[in-house]
C-alpha cells in the first residue's frame, strides 16, 4: 500500500536555504560541487563512489592513492569542519557527507577550493536515501554531531535517532564499526542514550563520566559546537556489536 514512500516519509531536517550566497560560493556550486556530488547506486560498494575523477584529483591523489580502504558517513556536516578534518587526516578513507542546508555546503566548498581533497563526496538531500542504498556491512564509522534537537515534544518524531533508523544503521555498519553522537542539548542526549542503550546492535564504550564529558582523540570541534547554545557537550561512542545479525 505504500506506493508513495517519498511523500509519506517524515521530514527530519529544517530549512534548506539560508543567506544569499556570495558570487564566489555560487561559482563553486557550478564548478566544484558537481564533481563531488554523490551519485547513489543501489547496493553498490560505497568505495566505488570515490573512483570517479574530479577537480583537484591530480594534486590530491598523491595523498589518497586514488583508492579508499573504508567509507565513513557523516549526517548533517554543517559547515564541513569535521568532515574536512577527517578527510585530511585519513586520506585512505572515503568520507560521505549529507547536508540539506545549502549555505553549509557553500562554506565547505570554499574550504575545499583552498584545500582540495579527493576522498569526500557530498549529498544535499535526506541522508536516509544514502542509508537505504548502501549494502549490508559497508560503513566503518558513522557521525551524527550536534543535530537539531527538535526540543518541542511534538517534534521529537523529527529527530534523526529513531529506533527504525537505528535498525537501518545496524544493517549498513560493519561489525565493530563506531557510531559517534554529540549533543549539547540534555533532552536530546537522554533521548539518544535511551534508544541506543535499548538497541541490541549497539554497545556503549564509556567506562566512566570522563568518557562522555571529555572530547575523545581524533574528534575535532565543529563551528556549531563553539557557539555553546545549550550547555556543555557530551560525546558518545557506540560500537556495532554482533548481538544482532547484520
């Protein structure tokens, strides 16, 4: 009966457009972005997403070798600070970023214009499209950093971490893969912990308070995090276990 899933699917992100783009940002959307856009192929090994040539490949390929050994996914990369840092520090890893907010992508494109890398692919729509297209056990790490907390109770259904979404993430994450979640909103933090702790496919790595109160190594700050809008941030790390079939 669900023959129109796209119309019936609940929207989980906010606005797409922000301030008017500068002439340079608009030019980068026309010239640089098309070569970085993720072209989804149902069931395809996501490593193949990084094999197509694009601008800057000759210079950047020396760092990545032209191939990736694993693929990581970040949902809601904002201005792209974290996504770019991970790509620069892990040149053998392919980084897929999903972000519907056009101004956020424009900021990232400006960074990539100055610091080109070959191991980033971008998707300017619903991240659930990517997860649905991925084959089983194909992602080595997943990032959800400071997502919109949708604080009003009637909007909680728009939060990204729903139990059915965790089922889908459990399918695409490799055994032992890491799920990283960060928030400065106490309500969303409790909500996320409740669901992640209840899901049989995920195990919390924390041994004590410092494990979620202190920024882990290899986890750079984001521009949003610096604003400290709601309170001190918490950093959660969960591992994909073998307690649920992939």
